[in-house]
């Protein structure tokens, strides 16, 4: 057989072709261009390992051996920590941080708790902001909640060793704050308090209510729908702007369960108006139930037009219902204050079991009504001159850091369905509008408001001890914007 002639690349020095031929190519033989499709894999050209920074991103298992992250696993759970690690790795892959900063970034992304709820600084100028959880609890209430997380004597008399009334000390403390009430009961929110009253007193009967008080209480929940869901029938009287005691008296009969007065806590009707006072209705022969809404237990000098439980009960109301997480400054709950036999009957109604509050709420409520002034009370009575001094001091400090900030006058509101139309003089930090998003999404979220093309951070609802945290959040927001631009 004729031996095959070796190709030029097979005859190059070092090639191991047939017969171990290592001859140089002949002069008349053209050398073929390199063909990468047939080049052996070992000849493939690769960039050096360190040219792609993503290759240096630490692996998840390596990061989880970091003492800070391994300790967080015990505190928060593996799933929460791994999510922070993956987020930090992704930031590095996108070029947001160098690979060497991934461990620190993962630690910084760890939440304070395993809950998805994040603490925020309320700089909106709305004292009771529904989207931010309404009233912040006092330090005393928070400590009471911490003490109550384990086993407690919530339904046990330690002296006798037998079952006792649930939350008796909290109810006694509430009764002591409103001595005009014969008894007190607590359910899980203000709407539930009215729901229990309507179910127990008027299921299958009529509730007489003014047309001007058929309110919507927020997020699309309307008072008429709530009441009708109990099996009661509504009997509307008067007009939107004027209702008299005679309007109520004209429709009362054997089917009347009670007369309901509702404080229009989130709007005002002005001009040619008239409404019947509680004292005008108490002689009509049927119970009068007053929903004051905002939870003010006694008159407050800063809110002269806001109804309170004590005044309504002294005027003859059989029952007052209210929320605990508004002007009272406590946890979310519904208060029922009134005639002893009536309140006791409501507390024994089967529906009351479905609406009862837990031990943590009872602990926070008791500490709220017996303890020092709440953050809500302090914000409500804050001195405007003191607020302006704080704003000037913060603005000066931040301006020295090169931030476009100035102290300005501001107007705060109560919010939370209380004191409609009332404004409270305040002071704020004024920042460029672009700071708003960066502040909301920072490590310490700050929620302000936009006004006149600027981001305002109103100080009335911000405790003075949070001023340093607020300033740090502004500095971080500035840094975040600089990185983004």
C-alpha cells in the first residue's frame, strides 16, 4: 500500500503524526490557516482567571461560615440569612459592589427580626398614620409586651389556683381611667366593638342612625355594610347636613334595638348643619350607643371638638365604642365602655369569643392607660418652638456635610380618623424630591411627604431621641443617590 503523505500541520516539529514524522514542510507546500474548528481543546485560548470579577464572588457555603452570618442563622433562621447572602451576591454580579464587599453587604442586608415588618421613622407629619400602624407604643407598653410573651396569669388567679376573668387587670385599669363607665370590655378593633354591639342588641331589629353619619371608615369599609352584616336593619333619619332629636323620636318603636351616634371622624360638614347631641337622645326610651372612633377617654385641650368617652357617658350614653390605637396611643383593639349590665351581657355573647384579644394586647393596653404619656400624647402637645429648634440644628449639621437641606415651617395633622380639619404647627427638614425614594428604601426607612417639589421630613411625630438616626438616614440617602447618578 502507498503510505499517506502527512499534512503540513502533522509534520511540524513536535507533531506526533503517523510514523512519528517530524519533517519540516516542503518549500512548495503552502501552510494551511489555523482552523479553530479542528484545533484540539487544549489549545483553546482562555482569559486569565482574574479578568472577570464575578469569579471572585464568595460561594454561599463559604459566606455562611462567616461568624456574623452563622450567628444570624440562630437568631433569624437559615432561610432569612441565605436570602440576604443571595441578594449581596447578586449585587456583586451586577457590578454594584466589588466581590470583596459581599460579606459586609450580606450582614447589612440582614433584617432586625425574622418578621417582614420593618420599623420606620414616621416623618410624614401625620401623628396616627394608618399605613404605618397608627399609634406607636410607649417604652412602658413595649416592656409589658416583652414580659407577657411567655406564660402569664392571663386567666388564672395565682392566689387561689382557679380560673379567673381574662385580662382582669387591664379591664380594671381602663375602668379606672373612665370611672363614669359601669364596666369595660375589649375586643380586637374598633369596628369589632360596634359589630358586637349591633349583633347583641339589634340582630333582626332596627338601628336608628342619622344620614349624615353613614360614614366610610377607610379602605372601602362602609358603616352601613358593617351593621347590616349583623342581621340588623338600618333606619336612616334626617338629612346629610341636618338631623334633630325629633327625627329620631318619630321613628322609634318596638323594633328599635338602639339609637346610634357616629362621630364623622375623617371628614367635616360645615355651613348650614345641625346634629342631635347625646343628651337630647337619652330620654327616648331606647339605648344610645355612641361610636367616638378615635379613642379619646377624656377631654383634651388641643382637641376641643373631639368627642371623648367620659363626656358621652356622663351625657347618658348606654355604651361608647372606640379604637385603642388612635388618640389613646395603645395597641390595636376595640373598647366598649358603658352600663355595667349591658357591657357584661356583651362580654358573654358568643361572638365575643371570636373577637377577643390576646395577652400581648392586654399587656400593652394596661401599660398604656396606667403608664407615662404615650408617644402620641407627646407628639400632640409638642412645643412648635422646640420643633423648630430641632429642625434648625439638624439642618445645620446636614448642610455642613454638603447636603441641600433647610429647616422650614410645616403643618402636621392628627390622622387615624381623628380630629378632621385640625392642623398642628410643626417644623420640617426640606430636601430635594429625589431623596424621598432613597429614604424609604434605606437601611432605616424614613417616610416623609412631598410638597412643593421638595421632600419634607416633619418632626412632630419623630421622637427627639431619633434625631441622630434621622440624620444618618439622610446622609445614607445622599450617598445612595450619588452612587446611582
